[in-house]
C-alpha cells in the first residue's frame, strides 16, 4: 500500500500495483488516512475486546468453588493411580525372582507378567487423561500470552499509533475503499482463547464467528 500527502498535509493510501502496472496489475483504489485509521482502530478494539472478554470469563470459571472441588478430586485420583502404578511395577519386577526361586511355573510367570503389563498400560492411560483434565482446569488461560500483554496495553485506546499497528497487525489487504481485510498477529492465541471461552458460555447467547485472526469491513 502506497502513501501520499497532498498540499494540505492530508494523508491518503493507494494501491501501487495500479500505479506501476495499470489495469494489468490491479484496479485503481485509494482511501484517506483518516478513514483508514478509524477502521483500524475499530478493528483493534473489537479484536482485543473479545480476547479480554473471553479470557476473563475463563478465569472466572476456573476460580469457582465447583471447579476447585473437581481439581481436588482429580488430584486425589491421580495420587491413587500413581500408587497403583508403583505397586504394579514392583510386582512386575518381583515376578522373575519368584520364577527363579521356583515359586512360579513358566506359564504362571508369563501369565502374570502379561496381566500386570496390561494393568500398567491402562493405569498410565487413565493417569494421562486425568492429568490433562487437571491441567485444563488449573490453567490460568492467557496471562502469559504475548497477546495478553498487547491487549492490556491497547484496550480502550482512542487513537491509532504506529506502535499499536506494529504490535498487533500482521498485514492489511486493501480491496477497495469499502473493503479491507486486517490480519492480526498472534492469531492462534486469539482463536484458542475465543474457542475456550465460547465452550464455557452458559448464558445461551450466540457466539462470535471469526475467521482466524482477521477482521473484514464491507
């Protein structure tokens, strides 16, 4: 996107492809700097506003008493599984000694070994599942994300700045004066928070449908 300043120091932007290649390169289009700034500022505030809204809802949910109770239950279950795992490993380790001392036949040795190994595999699967569930409940979503730092910094800002654009926006595609597409940085972080936030909404309101990291005007 090219930039020009008129005699009254008004800024406007244009498509350089058209200027350099004519209709073979692109169609002629331009937009005033004032209008572009207004669109970008609106897009930024909608973007960071949604991110912070859902992040707050997730953290509120995670601080509720029922969630804390569920975390304690999972922690207890994980502890029991770890004890059972240790016992199973000890039994597997002692089987060969029992066989060597002729306390077990060959058939009994392999039968018990297979049984304990299957139990160990099932134990590890159950433990991994519960550890993952606990991590999801305990995670304080978003506090350590790069987007959180930028969103907190620019939320509610009433004037567009170069620093804001550089920090939050990856690129701007200019199709016409009435249609722009803004691609934001950290789009995976944004989508992750929005998706998690929508999953826990209980008020029945319609969720927000967004193409990953993009804001379009028409």
